[in-house]
C-alpha cells in the first residue's frame, strides 16, 4: 500500500527500501548485488527475491523497447501508482541529474 | 535453504519462456538472418563495456563525445552497431530526431523493431543472471536461412515512431498476444503494440517478458504485493531514465 510516507525512502511500500536497494544493485554495474540480494532474502525470503529479480530484469528489457520505438505512455499507466512512487523516492532528481 | 550469498535459480515458470525466446535468437527473423541476429546480441553485451558508450552516458549530451570508437564485437555495419549500442546503454535519451536520422540512413522501421526485440531479450536475460549471480547464457548458434521480409499490412504510425498494428486489426500471433495482454491487464497497454510491425519480434520479447513480470491482476500467492512490484518497476524505469 502506498502511504505517502517517504521518510525512509521506501515509497510507503512494505520493505520498499530493501527492494529499491536490490533494484539499484542489479542495475548499477559496480554495485554489490550479492549484499543487496542477501538483505532482500532476509527481509522477504528467497521466492520473493527471485520474483523481484524477474521484475527488475523484465522492466530493464521493456524500457529499451519503449524508448527505442517511441511508444507513447498509456493514460491508464500514467494515472497509476508508478509516478507517485517515483516522486516519493526522489527519483525525479536522479533522472534530471543524468539528463 | 541456500546461504544468502549463493546464486539463486530463476523461477521455473519464467525460465521456460526465456529458454524459448533465447532459442529463437539464432533463427532467421523477419528482417535479419540468424547470423545477424546473433551478431546483434553480441553487440548488446559488448556495449556494456564500451568506453565510448560509457563516456557518452556520463556526458551532458551523447553528441558531445565523438573522439572514440565503439567496442565492436561483430561484423555488422557501423550505423547498426551505433544504433544497438545507443539503445542498449543510453535508452533514456533516444529522441524522435535520433529515430529520423536512423531511418534517413537507410534503415527500415521493421529492422529497428527486430533489433529492439533482440536487445530487450538479451537485456532481460543478462540482468536476471546478474541479479541472481548466475552465469550469462551462451548465445546459440545461427541457423541458416533468410528473413521473410514481409511487411505487415494494416499498420499505423500513431502511438509510436514505428508502425504498429491496432488490436482490432490484429490476426494470428498478434491477436493472441493482444488477447493475452487484455485478459491480464484489462486493456492493451501501448508498449504491447511497440513491436507489432514484426510479429516474430513481439513473440520473442513477450515470451520472455510476460512470465517474468506481473503488476496487473493478482500477483502470485505468497509473493510480492502489487505496490512492491510497482516500486521495482518504477525504480528500474527511473534508473534507466525511461518515462514508461
């Protein structure tokens, strides 16, 4: 459940901070993915950690499909929880800093 | 129970689709033959360690870095290597101008669509391997044969830079994909249309993608809840500077 409590950088999501660190470790070339995965296993168990890995991997792939084809965003998607989570995690600044 | 530092195995239901998708990499596609498709996959991997791509990603604009060469791992033409490396390593800054310049250079939209599908599959597989500390999959061998080069009728260029097939006009493989997406998500999200100019590209990418990802409808019992899935997806898109 998204609660709007962003103080712990978890987006108000259960174990959000752990999941975010695992996602960043997977995507960051120099990050310690084993440490982040261990933390995730401790918090959520192996099955959920494997599921988290699958979701990050699948979105890493589909991001390239969306960007390279210039597909437009669905109204249904932009009205969903994704943008709120990005705001709550402070990722807007990350994107701006890279661009 | 494994110790936390040991590699984890991917879920069986996700492996099957990825295995099938991976097997298609070396077969002739719609617009590239098997050898070329393997070369495209090889370039995706080479791009990750490419000094030029790394320098461009750090630069304020990728156009400002042009004094180096790509780390080339194939016999593909220079424009194709450039295109693969950009999509693989800096997708968030691709623009309509970038697309138009690629088309002006003689590439067909369908060729770009098929390249994109291969990049998507290889990225998904290699990111999953890294996440679980598994070795990268070896690329399959190339199967002889030529691509069919058949233009899909009834495409429109409305929701994307590339032509796409509307769900109401879809037949065969595309109709099955749209029906599956609509059944799971309740609507056909736009990115499901992105590769429809090349039916094999749609099939290969979504065969790998769908089992690995679920935010719509019920998430697997005992697994992550929907908000956790959304957080992971949003975090990944933000990391990639992707609007989607």
